[in-house]
């Protein structure tokens, strides 16, 4: 299994990332809360519409005058008097109608009422709309007529020229008709016609109808106003076109509706001032209130949905906090949060701002007699608008609908405030949690590293106990592990001490019986013995000699350890000691060739030269023993990094695997048993290690693999097997500082 080299602190830090789930959970909680708040706002808005609808129930006069009895309305025939922002200057230029021109309707072939010659193309059409302001009904007619015929100056007929006819069912229920015809451009002249549609002789001038007639390039404009008291729930306009100046025959009539019969008249809807008065008090509310008839035409409107300050917004308004945390939250955290959160926009596109006809599922549901509500996005997707509708009942019939609209800005603001507080709490919890986990992991990691370091320092590379582990007093799993390690190291130290002193005890205990056996054999050897007995005595003396040699070696190591503890250090030249030793070896072993590389500089070091000489004895003896016949022993002494490095190499068998350190232990030998002609206890290199460590040095043994060419370069004639290898024992000793 692949294990990443990741520390405990890193793992805990990674695990602490799961704390990031907290913001997600918090957001889900706030989102659920927002859904409940939206449901609450929806019910509140429905309650508002229901309360207002209750004030309008069973008040038929508010709706009778608005022709709400019609089963359906027809665009162009049924007119809507748009509320005007100000009075219209009656000058025939139509510039005051510019903000409302998009609501005007064009009347042409489809609105033709009469045509004298069906084969003659219709040459007259007009654009028209009506508006209401301050008790007057304003209207304009932008007529396209290539041949404008005015009324004659000396004639009493007012219908043999281009003229405008107005028909209405007055509020008193009387069918009234008016004609506007003029002899030239300027203020219009209005005349009331008889009630009988077949008569066209004017009854009297009507001075309440005022306006202006102005000829244009494509025809003429008529701009007029009349009091709303003259206008009933039914109204119709018609343009009469006369093209022949001589015959003055009527060629065509185009109008909003037929004007010769009251039943054929269209309706006109004038926003109800009574209803506006009722809902006026709602203008102080954050909601926008609509009252529409059953055709969806707006009867009254109150409030502005953009500038509303709902109760939701007012409840979350907070006073500035001058404290450090308040300033930090305001200057740092809040801007950071609102990189994620969306602030409710103060301005957005309101597609229904100037609407005169409303429609939607909530209105259809209200018209069916049930409360309804709907959510919609603004065209620019910046705001969500909630609309609720309640029916207005008159005689068990739904005659209108009250609609209330609000944005969700308040709830979104409340949600943002809740998320801000939630994020503050989560950031605090996460920071404290992560910090606590980090310190906890650091404490555990520190204790484990300390225990690891103590365990590594307790046993050296040779397996000896150097230090003891102090058991932790903390009563947890790591403390138990520390105490277990301390107990193990302590018991292992006792056992190692027993093994290390076993040779000295054996040598001490065996010396006396060996001396007794030796003296007895010597006395026995002085006696007259036959040939066979003499042979057995000689063998026994040889065995005793070897046993004595073993005891001497064991005693030598023991004595060396004792003497090292009492030795006095001195400054001496290492190169001279090594050189002197090598000269003695060359005399002692003339058949063995030594290759020396010893510098002339003294290389002073602190220590005991006699022990260094003993170290050389052990190493040279070991090299001689394992060196192949005919191969040289290389001895080099050099300085590396302010330390003397003494290397002794010989060609011969390599060290077995994993024995490069064990060979310096006591009673360890890699010699073949059958090849030994004298006892070897493996104490030579053990003594070498004791002397090296006494001089604050180190000793290592490595195998060397020498190519045949390098061997040939040194001693080509003496190498029997050019492919063999050898061993190098390197002793590093510290030199004195200059």
C-alpha cells in the first residue's frame, strides 16, 4: 500500500478542512429559512389584498360606470383613459403627447364604418388616444387625409366637410352626439346634434368641448378636451372624410365604434377616483396596489414598488458599531461576504410600471373566486416580485381584483444579514477549531518526535544501550508507550551489561582452574611416561595453552576497558606513530608487502600513542590474517575535513552482508571454523573500536571491489585472482586545532 510522506499535523490540518462543510450546512439552513419567510410574505400580501378587497365588496357603483358588465373588451373599440402627468396644451402640435404616444392606437381600414364607393381606396386614417387629467378627458386625432375639406363660411351645414363626431352615453343616461367641424385651422367649434341619429342639424354649440384643429402635411390634427361629467361609460369617435369640395359628398367614415346607436358604442374606462381614494392610504405601504376590473383593466393604482421600504427591510436595519469588531466587520468581512452574496438592487426594470391592463395566473385565479399569488423575475433579472390577488365580489359575481405587489428585497436583505452573522460565527468556530486542532496535533507530534529521539539515542549503531528513556507522566496512550519503551530499554540495558561483563567474569573464574590443570600437567610431564601417555599429556597441555590464550585475550579486553577509563590524554603526532608502527611491521613480516601513504606533516591529535599503536596492531593483524597470498596491504593516512582518516585495505574475502558493524562487537568473528589453527574470540576489532571511541573517533568496515586493471597496475604479478575483492577498515580520528 502506498503511503504518502505526510506528517500528523498535516493530516489533522487536512481533516480540519471538513469544517468547511459548516458554511454549506449553514447556507442550506438559511435557504430553508428564506423559503419560510417567502411563504410568510406571500400570506401577508394575500392578507393585504383580502383586506382591501373587503372594503370594495358589494359596491357596484364603483364598477357600473366602468362597463364592467361586458363579457369582453375589444382593443380600439373599448377605450382606456390613461392618467396624464400634467395638462395638455391644446395647440394641435401633439408634442405634449410624446410620453404617451406608444399607447396610441391606429385606426384605418379595419375600423371603417362607412364607405360611399366600395371600389375606391380608403384615403383616411388616424392615430388616437385619450387621457385623463384633473377632471377632463383629453384626446388627440392625428388624421391622415390628403384632401382636407373645411366647412364653408356661409353655410349652415356642418356635416358636408371633414369633421369629427363624438357620441357618448352621458352619466344621466342620455345619448349625446357632438360634431366638431371648422372653417379653418384654429380653435374648434363643437355642436351638439339631435338625439335622433338621422338628423344632422345642430341643436346648439357646445362650448365645453375645447380644442384646436391644425392642418399638417399628411392631413390634420385635432386636439381637444371635454369635462368628464359629459362622458359616460360609453364613448365613440368617428372621422368623416369629404374629398370633393363641390359635391361635398361624404366618402368614408373611420372611427372607434359606430356612433349612430347607443348599443354600438364602445366603452371608455376612466381610472376611478373613488377607488383611488380608497387605496390612497395604501400608498404609505411598501406594496404597490392595483385594482382592475374583470377584464384586467386598471381602475386604480397606488404605490411605487421601487421605493418601498418593507417591514422586512426595516427590521434588519442596524445602527453603526464603532467598536473594533464592528469596524473590522464593516470594512473587511462585509465586502468579502458580498463578493458571494447579492445585494438587492435599488433600481430595476419594472415592466408593469405604466401598464393599463394586467394579466397573470394570480389574476385568473382571483377572477375564478380564489386568492392567488405568483412570483416573477423582472426583465433584467435583478429583482423578484411577489404578486398576490384577491377577488372583489358584487352579488356573488367577481367584478374586479385587488392586486398587491412587493419585491423580495426585504427578505433578501434579511437573508444576507442572517448569512453575515452565520459566517461570522462559522469563521470564528473554524478558526478556533483549526487552531485547537493544530496545537493538539503539534503537541502529539512533538511528544512522538521526542519519544523517537529518545529511542534513537538510547541504543547506538552497535546495539549498545547509551541512554535511558524517561517515561512520560502523562496518562494517555502516548504516555503508556513512553513508559513501555523506558521499561524495555532498561531491561535490555541490564541484559547487555550482563553480556558485556560475561567475558571478564569467565576469564576471572576460569583462570584458577586452568592454572591448576596446567601445573598438574607440568608435574605429570616431568614423570616417566610411556609413549601413548606422553602423547595424551602433550595434547592436554596444548589444549590448556589454547584455553589460557583465550583467557588472556578476554583479560586483555577487560584490562583495556579499565585502563581507558584511567588514561591521561596527551598531544602527539599521529603520522609518526603510524609510520613507526609500519616500520616495525615491515621488519616483523618481511614476506608481506605493505603499500604506505603517510604524509610528512605530524597531524597532532590528543590521545594516548600507546593505544594508537595497539589499534594499529589489531588492524594489521586482521589484515594479515584475511589477506590473500601475494597481495599487498595498503595503509594510508590522510586529512579530510580536519580529521585524520586511517585506512587499511587488504585483498581477500568480503564481509558477509549486514556484518560491517557487528564485526566490531565482542565475541564476533567471521572466520571459518575449520581454518583456525589458534583460538579467535573476535576481540581484535572490538579492542580497535574501544580505542577509537576513546579518542572520539569512528571506525567502519567496507567491502571493496577492485577491477583487474587496477590490481594489475599495483601488483600485476602477484595477483592470483584479478577479479577478487577485499575489505577496507577506515578509522577517523579528530585532530587538534591549530
